[in-house]
């Protein structure tokens, strides 16, 4: 099945346009960028809408427009002559800025055959194959929580502690080394869900009083990260699927192993509460379906890429493929290598499911405006 153009009635991501407020959510893109708004269902869940992905969506405050403007802001702060070797070429920050500018004024389909008229399409190579990016996905999990400690909500979410306490091990923290110091900013009921939030670097917490808030990465304790799935496998505690759902089920079936397994990962992540969408390493807010984490030694931040990716319906089911613009804005400790990319999919279980399905090799190009 050939890839569908993303503008041909395909689902695209609707980003979060406004700080959530009591007023009903009516129209998108009427409030300042980098802030959340409730969806039509009353949560932060990103919505997928059927809309034309063409020149009209390059105007106003669409995800594509905002992503390109965000890249322009990144590139304005860089030396235009700074270069990155890429596939035998020296790609400068100035060339990337010219590419972004040209795309902001693009008035045509976002497809390889049409973009080649004005842009060089440099194939991204990875260990997965020539001209293919090696993709994984990341997302923001949703947790249930409380502002105060209760019998149900007993697991603390900590803000960044003072320097003398910042390097405590995960085990020390789990054993109460930070308790009673006024560092608790929320309480949750599932320690494994908190671990997933720490791996992903952000969480949306739904509070028992009906409120909800975003918690973003604030720092870590400096210890090495080790996936709990590796520990379960090495110890022989668990075999078979190591999906988050299966690990969560196993831990709750073996509660006496919970502390041992979770603290086998010595790294601990601290959070800060914010009403804004999770920030990338470049300082811009994530754009679901478009923001990617890359190894900036190989793909510089500020780059625009075009990739043939799975196309999803509103329930997260795969319904073919489409060409999609991607924005190199983020990085990750495990995102290393020329063609390694991690795509942000959004919030909640549907986004988590899509994160699994996006993994693999996909045709990918880096766009560079042709010299005039």
C-alpha cells in the first residue's frame, strides 16, 4: 500500500491551544502557544481531527506553523556558520534557517515529489537500513493523584531537592530519605506508573478534587538508568512480554517484589508542576506527532525532516501510512546514532499504544533548501 499524502483527508494532530479554564472549549488556536487546553472530552488527551494538511494549515497557529516558528526561534540563537557533517555535506545552521523560512512560505503538497522542486531531500541512514530512520515513540502518561497524602495515595512525587540531597539513590529516596522536608508536590497511588512518568520525563496527574496538572522534568539524581524490564529478565522473575501493562500487572501480583524491582533502577527523576505542555531540550513545547528527539551530533536541532510514518485513526489504530513533517527539537540519553529518532505521540493510553506501533524503520529525509 503506497503512502497517503498527509493532506489528503488524513488525520493530523490537534495541539493544545489554551490554558484550561472554566469556559467551554470551543475553537482551537485562540490562546498563547505552549499551554494546554482541555479536549472536547474534558481532559488533556490530544485530539485527532480530519483536516486538510496543505497550505492553509501553514498559516495561523496550526501545529505545522507553530513547529516551524519554534525551529526559527531555535536557529535565531545559533551561529549561522556552525555546521554539522551530514551524508558528505556540511549543513550549516544558516542553511537550516533558510529551509524553515522557505517551508513557512510553502504553498503546495508536503510530499517528496513536490518538495524536490525547491529542497534537497537527504536520505537519513541508520542501522536499520539505507534511507530509513530508526524510530521509537515517547508519550506523556496519565496518573491518578492527590494533593495530600492519603491511605490510597502514599507515593510521593518530589520536586528538585537542595544540592546536598540531590544525589541520593532511588533506594534511599524510596526508603524515606526525603520525607518530611516539604519536597512533596503530589501523591500518587501506583509506584510503577510513577516510574513510567520518570522514564518519559513528564506526567499528567488527575487529582481527586477534579483538577489536573502537568508535571515536567526538573532534574535527576545523577545515577545511571537501568530499565526494570532488564532486571526482571536477568533475575528470571518474569518472562514473556515486558510491556508496561504486563510489568504493571506482574508487580501488583507480586507486591513484595515491588520495592526491589523498582529500586533496581538507581536513577530518580524530580518534577516541577506546570500548566504548560512538556518542554523539549530546545526549550519549545512538544508538538504531538511532529516533535522528534535526535542525536544532535548527527541531526542538528532545528532540522526539518520528512518521514513516511504509520497513519492512525482517533483510537490509535494503524490505517496505512502518510508523509509527515518532523521537527528535531529534543534529545534523549538512549537516542544515539545518525538515524535514531524518538517521536512524541501525545498523552495517555492511546499515545502509549501508538508509541509501540511507531517503532521500526521508516523512509526519512532531511530537508535542505536548494541554493538559488
